[in-house]
C-alpha cells in the first residue's frame, strides 16, 4: 500500500486538519471581530468533509479497499456513517452557539476552532482500527472538550465543569491506557485485526483484564454506569451550546469506537465482554431513569436522560450481531436528533433580561407564553419516552428485536419494563408546561437558526420522519456490516 492511496482515503481528516490550522491563524490575527466568519467557515469545512464521506457509505466500501496506513485507519462504511452523524451534529452545534455567546459578550473565534479540532479527533476515533490511532483521536477530542466545558471563564459553574471533566477524563484515559498496554502485552499487537486473530484460540487471563480496562475507559466516554458520575455536573455547568455538543457528536464517536473495539478487535470473544455490556446497559437504564426523577434542573435531567439512552444503545451492542449493530446505529441516530432538539429548546428559554431559564419552575405554563417551543418539547419528550408513533418508539423496537433475535430475551424484557420508569420524568415536562399556572418567565429567546434546528428535529421524530426510516435502516445495515469481517 503506497502513501498516496492512504492519503486518498483520509481526505476528510486532511480537510479538517488544514481548515483547523488556517482558521486558528485567522482567529489569532483577526481577534473577536473574526468570530462569525470563523464560525461560518468551520461549519462549511465540516459540511465539505461530510460530503466527502457520502460516497463511501453509498458504495459500501469494506476490507482492504478501505484501510489506510497499513491498517491504522479504516475508511469503511461504518466509519462513514458515524462521521456523517458526527459532522451533522457538529454543524448544528456551531449554528446555535453565536446567539448564546454574543448575548454574554463571550463569543470568541477560538470556540469554532475548538469544535473543529474536536470533530477531527472524533473523525479519527470512528476510523481507528489500531490502539494507537484510537488513543490519538480520543485525546484530540478530549483535550478540546475540556477547554470547551470551561469556555465561560467568568462563570464559576463553567470553570467547575471543565475541571471535573478534566480530572475524571484523565483518570479514564489512564484506565484505558493500562488496558491497552495489557492487550498489547498478551496479544503482541495493537492492530484490531491482529488482536482478533490472536484470540481466535481463546482469551488469556491477561488479555481478559486488558479487555475489562479498555471497556471501562470507553464506558466513561459514553457516560455508561458506573462511570457516569461526571455527566450531570458537566452538563449542568458547561455553557448550553457546549452541553448540546457533548450530548450529540462526542457521544456518537464514543459509541462507535466502543462498538468497533468490541465487535472488531474482540469480536471473536463476544461471550467474554457481553456480560460487561449487559450489566452496563441495565445499570445505565435504571440509574439514568431513577436519577432523573428527582431533578429540577432541565440540563441535569437531560444528562440523566442521556445515561438512560446509552443503556438502550448498549442493548443493541450486547446482541453482537449485524442486526444488533444496525439497531444500535439506528437508535444512536434517533437519540442525536432528539437530544439536539431538546437542548436547543432549553437554550431558547430566556426571560426579559436575556437570562437563560433552566428549571421546571421557569417553564410552568409554557404552552401559554411560548406555545411553539412547548409543542416541540412535547413531541421530543414523548419520543424520548418511546411513545408511538414517534421515532423514539421505533428505535426502541429495533434494539429490543435485535436482543430477542440474539437470544437475550430477559435483557429485552427488563429493558422494556425499565422504559416505563423513564416515561415518568418525560411526561413531567408535559404536565408542567400544559397543566400548571403560567409564570410568564420565558418571554423571549430563539434566533432563526435555533428555530430552524428545533423544527427540523421535531419533524424528524414525528410520524412524518417515519417516512425516512427505510432509507435510514438501509444505511445502518450497510454500516453495521463493516464491523463483521467476512459477513
């Protein structure tokens, strides 16, 4: 394999790298006046990278035709689907940020540059087929994320969120590195294909410990129980556009990376890691649902909701089949749409002084003062609860079907029963907005970009969005097949 071929397969990453460096220079010399220009150019660069990965997904490129740099990276259909989802989420988060930061006189050109660097890291993460590239992509994304969490330097909550994220993230990185070193020591390779081949005859005790530590480190990145502790505090303390970013694009990249490690590198030993994934799935569903019940802060509640949804995503992974991987990607896509819409709606809630509103008391009677936002939130919460005929219901059906087909009937039954708990706090939104006396606090807020994204997300999870599910299902099936060599 020559380098020209390898570079040709990572053109999206090269584009993001070049754009990041150029925009960094524009930010350095242009100052705050260049903020809007840098934001627009960053969104354009990410959009262009997205256009470059569409042919890969459409053509279903797999195997040797997709690898680059001697197996370090794979530009296959799975990575193409994950990249496309990451890029769309990142563009949406860039669109909603200026209104929030300008109102606080905190909009700086460094923000879109950091998002661009984080997106580059995520792009490498979902393409990684070697432990080395895995860690490079993960840390590039994480280092940018730590700064984004504390972007409002004069806000103590933002500074605290950044510090907590950094300390716990460093701990998770250490756990992941220790697992990677054990895996390398007992398999003699860092390549996912090599690790898979080395374990065909069985999993040694040392390699099993390596697998456990690797999954523990990745569980932190996807906010799976018991490594979820940072999520509520960081989601609440970080600026709302940053929280929206954390809940969407990095979540996609982390889940995709976890799936590739489990199904590709350790795919021949699914029985060894399935128990861990099943425990994390059930614990995340239950802890996320119970933790959300007592929350009064909307961002903190949505943080527990993300933990709960990760549990459902992991049910698809636990199936360890092509159908399970496809269901996982289908649910992940639906979750990104629901999460993006929900956080944008919260971002649009402001009082007469322009201060953001984040508690249930603030949205009492919202249907009277802001009926459009209330209606969109109604649809989004019902979809998150899995109420038919909204898209969230069909996403849950997909993962439960995959679990049943894989013989994991008890897991599906417990997941279905636990879904009822989550419905309580989602319906609480509806009760407060439509059946309590209006307080009239949310009187303004919402730019054209905010409204556009909120309406699009609401339409996508509505029965109208169901018309797109067949095409989405075809894409997730194609992408999932890339995780199973020879299938």
